[in-house]
C-alpha cells in the first residue's frame, strides 16, 4: 500500500505513478459528498465515483487499472471530507497483491 498525499482543499488534481501507471487523480468536494476521477495516460478509468470510508474506488479489474484506491478514516468510520486530508483521512493506493 502507498499513501497518496492530499492537501486540505476542496478540489485538487494529483499526478502520480502507481503500479507503473501514469495516473491523474482528481478529488473534489460537493455538497453531496467527496468524488474521485481516475485516468491513466489521460484515458478515463472511472469518473465521479463517490468516496466512502474503506470503499474501493475503481472496484472492477476489467477497467484495466492495476490495484485500487480507497480512503481510510484513521479516527473512526466516517466518510472522507477534504478538511480532514493530511490528518484524519488518508488516501491509499492498494497494489494488486493487497487486494
């Protein structure tokens, strides 16, 4: 597993190498929750997936993404909100062997 650092801002884009994949991850807060878009080499893998505590973001291997992503509440079982990034809520990359 690998932690993907996020800042405590409502909307952000992170470019990161995960499992040999050039990933662009967009995380954005709306009034209805926190959402995630994931692209590999500028090709969308998932878009507008709601982020829930300990729930996988990509979920399905047929999408072609190696591994998966999840938010973890380190202080309970709440769903993530951007104000807790860098502290309470950790964004993790899970390698295929972690699944």
